[in-house]
C-alpha cells in the first residue's frame, strides 16, 4: 500500500519502525507535513519530532537512490532539518553528517522494494520552532494589541508550530480559512480587500500577522464586554466557532464574566470546547485566569 490511509494509530514501537504506517500518510494535516518527490516522500511529524523519508523502486538500489535524492532536494526547503539530533540526542551542528550516517532500511513489497530513512528532532524541537517565530509574534502583537501570549498559545496547541498545517480548509500557523476569514483579516491588517493566496498563508510571518489582525477584529466586535479577559476569550472561541454561533449561543453582554463564558461554552461542539480548553490551559501558564 503506497498512499492509502491506515485505519488506526500504531503502538510507539510500530510508529518508529512500521514502514506501512508512514506510507499510509498521504496528506498534510495540523500535525504532519508531507512533501512529495519523485518516487518518494518526506514526512515531518511536528508533534513527536520525527522526519521519515520513504520511497519505492523496482529494487533496493533504485529505492535508495530516490531516498537520497528526496533528502537532497528537501534540504533546500523549510523542512526543519537543522533541528535533527546527533547520536547523543543533541542538536547536530552538521545535519548532512547525521544524514550520511543514518542507515536506509529496506522492505520487500509488491511494488519491488520500499526504503525508509528516519531522523529524530532534538527533544526541545517545539521550543526551537517557537523561537523561530518570536519576532513575528511580537510584531503582530504590537500591531494589533493582541497579547503575544494568546498568539503563541493558539499556535502551540493548534499545530505545534507547524507552518504547513492544514485542517478543514484552514491554513498555516494561525489556522486561517481563506474564504471565511481571509478577506476580513486582510482588511483588518490595512491591506486591500481580497482573499489571501495559499502561498501568502503558508508564509509564517504573514500568517501570524493576518491571524492576529482577525483576532483583533473579533475582539473589537465584543468591545461592549467590560471584562477584558472575558472579551479575549470570546474572541478566541469565535475564531474557531464563528462569531454568529458565539452571539447566538453564548449571548455576550456587557456584564459577561469569565465564569459566564466558561459556563455557556458547554453548549458549544466538543471540538470547539477542546480547542478553547487547550488554549486557556496554556495561557494559565502565563498567569491568565
């Protein structure tokens, strides 16, 4: 099986070693980024911290060559090769050396030979990616007034700082739906009224700024709510659920408190509740109530 999705998540041992599992990952998600090459693909798991390269060919020589070509080409892209670990688990000063020392495994299959080469990111790979975008979070916060803590929490819980994230039509770090949110985000950021392109949304800096601008727009829609934290929480919920649903189901008033938001949120879909709960839990690490 080359592109079909597997029905269940494997055990951790299978996760590292089961080539069929990696072959079954065909599309990018909020967790995975899939990069296709000739007869091969590079898969980044931004949650666990693994880069797997799988290929197929009529024989092991061809499949190994395709692995090497895929890695060589991928090194020229934004895949986080600079975050792979050396033999001691530390950040490698020479990713090329780690790649050269990492064995390629082979599995016989109906198509001939399937090859896999796997690399591990350093243990603090999440922190390294967060640091990569700190300047963008800070500038977006300064431009929009949205605390950088909020932006960081939304991205970290949403996709572990995966700039290629795709889920339910939403693109990039701030999970922007180009058709439903994009134009308003462009307007709120002081740009022309148009839908942003996919290429623009895949640029981390642009995506962060547009997401912050849209969140600021939502927060302004709840400026009648006097409690500032409750107002921000309503904007975060509306970001994932939609302002119409928040207005109709949560019914914010000037007196709406944090307690009111949390109580009324019970009527929201489970995914919306889970998303907000994860963001709020992260914000509490920064001292939010």
